[in-house]
């Protein structure tokens, strides 16, 4: 998986590409902690290029949501493909996150 970040004033977009699995959860966690330390009020996980999420990835996303909430930051998801959407539905986590179809929609939701 590749993780790329881009800052927009008070929001950071974290673009994820590839499989979100146990091999990358530590790197993902470090990125989220670094973003929060810069006093950002919002994070958007751009998920359009994520092809698969395993249980470790789902667990780390829940951690990120809680870590953001504990640090006065909000987390949004953008661009989930059909496979990842099904994973969220099957695991009953679909309602645990604010999801947007388009990345620009998610970023604008912080305005």
C-alpha cells in the first residue's frame, strides 16, 4: 500500500492506494498521529484506490476514528469502491464512518 498526504488549510487528505492490510497498519497509524500533531481539524481518507481491507485495516480505521475524536479532529471517508463498501456492510461498520462518494465533497464538508 502507498500512503500519500496533502494538506488543505485545516484538513488533510490521506490518499491510500493498494491493499489496506496488516502489513501497513503501523505506517497508517504513524501518519494519522503525525497529522493530528499538526493540529488539523479534519482528515479525509481517500479510498478510491483501495482494493481490499482486512480485519487489521478495519480495526486501525476504527482506531483512527476514535483517535481523531479524542483529539478534536473529524474523520471522513471518500470514494469507497464497491468491494470496500461491501466489506463495510458485511462487518456492520458502514454506519461507523461519515462516507462521501467524491473526495471534493468530503473536503468541502469541513467548511
